[in-house]
């Protein structure tokens, strides 16, 4: 069965530091990959997605992610953290045989210290 | 363009009662998805509706049910509420059925079962 693993349930960085949130998926066939962000007491907002083509995907708010098939990874990065980036981040996958559903990782809570 | 809307924002029920949650998709979207976000359990897929038909359901008991109306809005019903049904229920919509389409999420309904 398809699964998504996010390494680290909680990541803390200083303002201005690099943000790296890790996501690995299990699949013999590359799925479609998504990163969503959830601010407190809100729904999910799409940051970026990978379908086909260029493996480096740029999203909103300065985030980007790189699809690495050989490593089955889709890590999310941002060069310089801002206080407003503090939120929970979810990696998700979608495949043709999943009946429309997204399968989510368990989430990573990002804290940004001043 | 208006996003996905959900009502009510908060819902408090007692054990054994029924809850009805509502979702309006983005204009032009025909697919609606429901997810449960319970503390400690992450985001779990509940139901997928497209063109008025239930296309897939997750691993939830039959007391979780729903429907999609001709205007593509959707309703989630939870019967015989149990304490563990307390969660944030998120609705998402996408333009068409298919695993390639991005799912856009609403703000959620927070259900509390006492």
C-alpha cells in the first residue's frame, strides 16, 4: 500500500535559516506529490505540487521541492525562514489507483525562533 | 473566486446524536472529498463524490455517510456519534475526477462530541 513518511514531527529553525522538511513515499510507480500547509485553526493550503516534467518545483511563499525518483523523496525547502512560516506542513501523494484520495504524511510542525 | 466553504465552523453534539456538515465547492468543481483530521490520527480520507455519485469511501463505519447535490455541494452525516468522532472535518474540491487534479480545501468544521 502507498505510504508517506515525513521525518520529524517537529522542526525548529531560527528566523533567516534554511527550512528543510523531509518527505519520502513508497511506490514503485512515481505518484503525484503535494505539499500543503495548515495554519492554526485553518484548512489546508496548497504550497506546490509535482506531476510530471521538471523535478524542481517552485511554490508559493518562497518554498520549493525537488522530486528525486531514485531516493523516493520530495523534500520541501525554503532558503530563509520567516516567522509567518510557523505552521504544520503535510506531504501527500496521489496515484491513479487510489480512488481519488490523497494519502497524507503525519505532518511536520515548523517552529521559527526570532 | 470564492474558495471551498464549510458550515458550521463549530458543532457540539452529545454521544448518540447525529451531525450534519455541509460543504460548497469552488464554482466549476464537480468532485468533493471529505477528510477527518483527528488528534493523533492525522488526515484520513472519508468519502469522494463526483457528479452526484459516491466514488470511493475510506475505512470508516457505515454511520459515516453523505451525498452530493445537483449543484455539487455536499453533506456529510455522522450518525450515532461517538466520543472518538471529535475531529476537524475537512472538505476539498477539484475540477474533475482524477488523481492528477489538485484538491482545494475548505477551512473545516470542528466537531466536538461530549
